[in-house]
C-alpha cells in the first residue's frame, strides 16, 4: 500500500482477511506465521479502533437528532437467521 495514502478500515480489513487465509492454509514456516500473526493483531486493533470511532459518531448523530432513535445491540443477519 502507498505509505502516503491514509490506511482505511477497508484496506486494513482486506489485509487482515489475506493474513487469516495465509495462516489457515498452514503452509508457512513458523517465523513467517509469527510475523503474519503479529501484523494481523495490529490490523485487528486498527479495525477495532475505527469501528469504535464510527460507533461514537453514530451516537453523537443520534443524540443530535433529539434522541428519537434508540441505541440497541446490533444483531447480524447470521444471528437473526435472516439472509
């Protein structure tokens, strides 16, 4: 990735998915696996930070809307059985 370009959540998530795929394959030497794991942990932390920032922005927007919309737990389609 171009170092001048700011890393986005989507970039980090894509890189993390690639690392996971490589690690799941199991064909890497131990040292390479450890390096990828370390990079994956950094990317995971970055993604978590970006998601927390987005959640806070949504909360601010909802409060600015007079609080008409209530915050509740997010349920994925997998959890609800919907497609």
